[in-house]
């Protein structure tokens, strides 16, 4: 993303994801953080409110990522299966 940030970071991230993810189909999500569980919980809630999350994994980042990103880092990953793969995640 280039240019000036005009919204709160979690909201900006959601806006980017909404432009790339079909909100009608389920997603598998991951939220990771570096010593910032409250921020990770907030991002998890925002994701669950915005997308049909079939599974969400929350974890702390490892020492390598933590060394480079620093304390307080929060990240999100989304996987949206293709239409023919949806049945594979429905039991989750």
C-alpha cells in the first residue's frame, strides 16, 4: 500500500482484505502477534465481524520474526478456498 495512511491500521488492513476476499465464502484465518495479545484479540474480532471465518488460529510470532518486527507487531493471514475446495474445510 502506498500513499498516506488515512485510517486506523486494523481498519485499513480490513479494507484491503475486503477488496481481495469474497465476503460470501468462508475463510481460514491466522492472527499472530509479538507480545500484543490484546491487539491480536481486537484484530480477531474485526475479522470475525467482517468475514465468515470457519477457523482461526492465533499464535505468537517466533524469535526471528519478533527480532525484525519488534514487540507489538500484529499480523493477519487469510486463506479462501476455491469453490470446489469449500467442502474440504466445512468440517472445520
